[in-house]
């Protein structure tokens, strides 16, 4: 049986649950999107044999098996839409210009972090662009909250929908065909990216990271409330090396958050740079 959504009590419990999910993951469902959240949760509640949102709230807060349940829930409530070569001009800018600019001032190889990598298409696009640019020795770390998409990223097998916007010839060059219209990324690209789970809104999880010269945090801030973004931006800025850049999604302007970074327009694209000095 599915839970009843339209009683005042169920609405109240759903709001409690919504706030708990926001607290733990940053993903916020506004009042207008509560029905969407209810729909996303309904099947899981049914699987667990729970009849009310309040039961599920207690499970997530107090049950001894709550850690495993959060792993499942994170994959239910996140939006993992992504594809290869998405918003590609900024990937080209990074691979063809920014990495080359970094080299003279670094005593080590450049480090790039894809902070919400979903099933891997974004960091793998960067790995291919770096190969095309002849850039060697670049460290690529890719992280996400959702363990299900991270498993897909490590598997590196994709359907036609994911690869449809790749530049001409890259599919044949960097993938093997598999039965059923699937494509397996070749190890020479796949081996360039390391994947890990990381929750961006848990400040403590960011503490042990090294500094990066480029951070991609694309198409995830839009799911967070403003106060979360305000907390996160100084943390990301601290993780940038002097002169390093933060890249967000094309529709995610940071100007209203006054980040501790300099606004920079490059090739008609907006990126955010940590000052070289000071
Ligand atoms: C829409 S995808 C963006 C993927 C890729 N960056 C792109 O632009 O194509 C958003 C990703 O953010 C992840 N995400 C959501 N909340 C997160 C959090 N608190 N910490 C880390 N990743 C999170 C989701 O799991 C999802 O895979």
C-alpha cells in the first residue's frame, strides 16, 4: 500500500522529512515540489512496508540501519542528469588554455576536481579533452554524493543518449562498442579519473582534500538553498590554489553570493578565479 499524501498530518510529516533530507544532503524540495518528493519516496516506503512519512522519518533519524537507507535515499532524491560534452566550451577552455596557463607556476602536475560528477561523463569529457590537447600528468578527482551513479561512473559503460554530443570521431577513438547499443570507455581514458563519494555540504568531508587548480561544481548548486551555497563557496575557495578557477553550470551565476573569488570572462564564458596574491 502507498502512503496517503493528502491528509494534513501526512503533509506535516513530509515537511519534516523534506527538512531532514535538506539538512543531510543539501537537496531542497520547495513547497511547490513537495508532491514530487512524495512521488519519489512513495515506492521506497512501499518496499519497506511503511505507511506514513513519519515512519520513514523515524527510520532515517533513529534506526540502526539508517546509514544503508540514506545511501538508497540519496540516489532517489538527487537529480543525476548529465552527458558527455555538456556545456563543452568551458571544458575546451580548461583543457586548451587554463591548464597550459597553470603549468609555469606549479611545481607539480595540475589538479582538477569534479565535485558533482554524477555517472562520470563530465570528468571523462575532461580526460578526453586533455588527451586531445596533449596534456599529460593532470590529476582528475571526481566525487558525488550518490553511490549508485559513482558505481556507474567506475563501470564506464554508456548508452547512446550519453554520448550523442561528443565531437565527431571521438566515439570511435575513445570507446569500444558493446552489444545492445552500449559503449565502453577505453582504459586509457577511464584510468585517468579517480572517483570517491563526498557530500559537499559536510564541511568536514572537504577538510582532508588537497588544493585544486580547477574545481568544477556544475549543475548542483541549483538544488541547494542560498544559505548552503553561501556556506559552500568559501570552502571551495579555500580548496583552490592561488590563481585557480571555480567553474559552475552555465545557468548558475554566483554574483549574488559575492564569492571570495574574482569574476572573470574568458572566451565569452564566466569563471571565478582565486586571486594569485593575498
Ligand atoms: C545534475 S547532476 C550534474 C552532473 C554534472 N556536474 C553535469 O553538470 O552534467 C547533479 C549531481 O549532484 C550530485 N549531488 C547532489 N547533492 C550533492 C551533495 N550534497 N554533494 C555532492 N554531490 C551532490 C547528485 O548526486 C548529482 O549526481
